[in-house]
């Protein structure tokens, strides 16, 4: 009987390790990561269909921001976003973390689009983002 229990125990060890690795991989896959497009510029893909409307009709134009302002705000907002994601708060809105390196030079177009993602979530869902002020979100 002891041999059977030991054999059963040995059989389930690799299975239990496999299931832990799978949850780790799922979390890694759920992070939004910036990617470069064909032109070599950083790009961010937003799947929500209303985001393009928001960007063109509601959001303040890119000309009203400097790249350094957007980078500073994005650094703070990404930390706030990832904090919500890691804590499970707002899990019906925040479905993934954001992989963002503030030392990387993404360019103003990327910084603007990322910043507007936060403004969009505030506008559409009413999510309180402390890095945004009322005038930052809309025209």
C-alpha cells in the first residue's frame, strides 16, 4: 500500500507543476505590450470600436500635448493601471496589465494614444484614474 501511495504521489508531481506554469503563462499573455509597426514606429492596438470615435471626436488633439508631459503622465497612469490589474480591482474593465518602460523613446504618437486609452476608460466607464484631471480627458 505504501508503494502505491508513493507511486501515485510521484505521478502527480509533474502534473501539478505543469498547471502552475500554465497560469503564469496566461498572466504573461494578458499583458499589453507595445510593438513596432512596418515603419519601425511604436504602435498600440485598441480593439474597442468606440475608441476611434473617442480619439477623433472627444479627445483633445495631439497638438495640445508635449511628449515629455505625456511620458510623465503615462508613467504614473501605467503604474496606477497595473496596480488595479494586480489587485483584481475593476476586473470587469481592466483585463490586462501594461508593459511600459518609461526609459524607452516611444514617440509622441504612441505616448498620445496610450494616454488617450486612459482618458477613454475614464470617459466610457467612469473609472477613476487619479493621474487624469477633468480637463485632460476631453475637449
